C-alpha cells in the first residue's frame, strides 16, 4: 500500500497547533473567497498546461510539494486532480501559521497535509524533507519572495535526484505600471506607507523590465 504524507507526520506537527480554532476558520472563510476563487481559476489553467507537458506516469507514486499554499484551496485542487494518477500525497507549505491552521482543519486528509515553512529559511524546513519530493509546484508564490535565488536553493534541497519543478511566475510586467508604482512608493508623501513591504517583496520587482 502506498504511504501517505499524513501517516509519516509527527504527532505534534507545526501545522496543527490550532487547527480547530473556529475564529480562524471564520476569518479565512469570510476573507479569502474572492482571492481563493481567482487563485483556483488560475491554478486550473496551470494544471491544464502541466497536463500537456507531462505524462500520467510522471506522477505515479509521486510526493508533491506546493509552495505558498495559503489557506489550502489550491492544495486541495492539486490533490484532487492528481490523486487519480496514484500520487502518494501533496504537502502544502506557507509562512502564515493561521492560514496553515485553517488549511489543515478544512482540507487535510490521508493524501493532503500542510506545514508552516519559510522558503528563505532552511531552518524552518523539516529534516525529512531533504531529497524527499518528486515534484515542486508553485503558482505565483515565488513572486512575493524577496531572496528568490536562496529560496530556490532551499527548495532544490527538498527535491529528490531526478525530481521536477512546475513553477509559474510572471515573465514580465507592463513598464508603464511599473514606473507608476515605483514613483508612488518613492515619493515623499507615500514612501512611509510602503516601508514594511520591502521585507516581503523580491528585489526583482523593483527592477524595470527592459
């Protein structure tokens, strides 16, 4: 019988500390519907593209790591689409502990699990993740990572030899929009409101696309 992520998870994982918190459930149910609907629609297109680039056999007995799972809707979508292909399981990770608690309470099952981790900090990864995953899947999450090269190195540590990645990020941004955003952020009137954003936004976003 194929093993699952849930079976191998420690008894007190970081993802489960408040999984039954009704206030968290209420918060994410009310606050994430629009964003979740958009992300699921976007992920559906990515999954269709991924299906065109892979064979069903590529997924058999695979362990999949989803980066930036948020409240777990896209992880559930990913698991539902891949389960008929006989995957072993999907683990969704995110930096937001409350989102992970919600995701676990709503979406976790024998093939779908969640954990808190920061892709820029390897110390937040569990040791058993090293060389464990057959696939890395990320839908636009790395756009919001400040140190993308470091994050990718950390994620490669999780990938087994011969493993594969499916990572979607914007290839470019409209130059007129970028110029307008930079002008506002750097203006004396508005810059103080954006100070905190620099710790969450990739340095690449501040570079103008040629």
